[in-house]
């Protein structure tokens, strides 16, 4: 259990074997993580394909940092201790991918600058049928074209 006092210490509590409430950790002040730089990852891609993006932030107090990505399409990731997460877009368009950092005491950085990502439609998976001669003679070379 954590108790956070406005502009004061953060105190974590635990219980001993007899059920007594004991303070475990006192954090006198807590600075937010540094605002992450723009995430790294591909700037162009195709819809329906999964792409990986990485954020990076540090905490002035040395607290562990978790990350949350805003994918620019209305979706956000869950908080994760992993700095690299994957996402795919279902529609072509231009997207702004951002990352936010949070330390273990709940302090938030600001959102990072955008990583601009342009997603286009996937090309057809199969080409049309070949065109050209459908019959021929043995030993004669024929050409065909793919539509």
C-alpha cells in the first residue's frame, strides 16, 4: 500500500506477521522522469504489418521507468517496463507516435516529440494471370507478360 501526501513524502506500508501496519519506504521527494526523445522505429510502412518502436527515458531519482505509447490512431499501449513495443495500423495515413514515461512512484514525464509514420495500403499479394500464347510447338520459344 502506498500513501502519497501532496508536496510531501511518499510512504510505502507493509504488514508484519501480527498484522501491524509498518512503514517500509519513505521517499522525501520524487522527480518525474525526463521527457523521452521521439521514439525510434520505421518512418514508413504498410497497413496490417507489425512494426516495433522504442522509447528511452531516465529518472533523476534512479527509479525504474515504465513506458506507454500513443500510436496516433486512437490506440495507446498499456504501461510496460519494456521500452520497445509493437503496433500495426489498420488504415493508411500519417501518424504521430509518442511515448510517455512513469516512475514507480507515479510521477509522469511529458509526452515525447512525435515520430512521424506514414502507412500506405498493401500492394496486391498476387499478380494477374500471365498473357501470351496458350498453345505452341515443341522447340519454339514463346514469351509471356504478367499483368
